[in-house]
């Protein structure tokens, strides 16, 4: 049985795909295959992020004292 890849492994693969698609030497057939794989990975990663966001919100609600705040992508980009 094949082990499912972790979120990080899928994200790394997506980054590899993006890099490959930016290559001018990539032929059209290979680009189409990579685009399809990248689209599937994007859907999977997006779904996982939504699932985690829901879990975090539920945990905050259960704690009662925590306040739900909108996720600010700009703040995380600044820390990189």
C-alpha cells in the first residue's frame, strides 16, 4: 500500500512543477501533464488548509477565551 505524501511533500512537488513550467525548454505534452498534476495538488493542498482552518476555529471556540481573528497573509510574509 502506498503511503500518502505529507502536506510539505506535496507543496515541495508543486514548487518543482512551477519551476519546471517556467522553463522555456519544456515541451507542450510534458507541460500539459505537469499542469494537470499541479492543478490536482493545488486542490488537495487547498482542501487541507481549509480543513486545518476549520479545526483551529473549532479549538478556539471550545476554549471560549480565545478570539477568532482573520488570517493575515501579509504578516506571515514579513516573517520570512
